C-alpha cells in the first residue's frame, strides 16, 4: 500500500482471505472383537445389532418395520462375533469403513462389508471354516472430500480363533468292580485345546469335574480316566461331557450295570 501524497499514510480497513486446510488421513487405533457375552444375552444382542444395521441401510422413505428378534439359542457358543474398532479423523471428516478377513497365513484379503458408518460389525462365522483369522479395517474420509483428495488408513487385528465345532468323544471304556466303575475315554478337537471334562450318574444336573490322565488340559487331545465309587446295584446311566477353549461341548453316555 502506498500513496503519492507524503502527508497521507495508507490505512488498512478490511482484509479477507480464503484458505483450504490440508486434508489429513484417518487414524485407526485398534481392531479386534468384543469380549463374548453370556450365552443367550450375546445371541439377543447380535440379533438386535443386525436389525439396527439393516434398518439404517434402508432408504428414509421405507416404512417397513424391522423384523422381530429371534429367540436366543440356549446352549453352545454363538457363531456371530462382534468385530469392533476405534478410528478418528483430525479434520473432523465423516468416516466410512470397508471390512476384510483372511485366514492366518493366506495372502489374499476377502471383503466382508463395505461403506460401514459405525465402527462395529456382527460377523457370522458359520460361513467360514474353523481356524485362525485376521480382520482388516480400511477407513476413508471420502464422504467429506473429493475423490482425488480423499485419504485412507488401514489396520489389521491380531489373529482371532474361530471354532464352531464341538470336540469328539471316542474310545469310551468302562470296567465294573463291585460298586466301583472305572471310566476311560479320549476327547479331541480339530482346532483348539480341550479345557474341561465332567461326568454325571443318573442325573442331568449333578455334574462332577474330572481331569486328564496327565494332570493338565494343554492340548487338542486328552485322555481321561476316573473312578466312580459307591454305585448301587443295578443299571445306571453314566453321562460324560467335554468342552474346548471356544466353549463347544461334546456329550456321550453309556449304561453300566453293577451286579454286586
């Protein structure tokens, strides 16, 4: 600013400027799964979440009411796992998420879902084989930026165990001597460790825990041996069960007859 009159000093009365803040990529802090809930409660929560996501995906003019929750399955682990992640954007941009999975050691990612707006997803693992899996989340700020300026971030989870198959109880043997019954069997699982075994005599509720022959549940195959004493004379139903790390339960039963 200048003037030809030396007696006058220019004055700035108003200044305006337009600027564009540089876009910064989103940041994903963590990816994993929510700790499992109590059986039944988990099934109900997963069903409600699935319905909520479906309802949000409908157009605003669709007045069709969402389906009613289905009864929870009373036993066994639920195959639906709740995947969750934490993400943010320093520009305050809205984020969308694309979700992928792959078996541990596999080279290719398979897309589970795209354009999610909430940082959670109920994954129905009954659609995949048992094993270890990784989950990858890709976050994008494309909703609030032109295509050529949108940025992404991605993060993969630690391996997650999927095991929806119960163990197998086999080689069940019994030996009766007086009022004592010695029971032997083998329990094995294809994916995870055996973690529990128990038996019941003429009961569906009175279960007694037993341990493996080597004293420690530490492998997918365990040999179990135990003795039941003071069994009255006559036939009896002896039930056995075993659980793996994922909570799948195997059951078997035999009839033993005490003659003395």
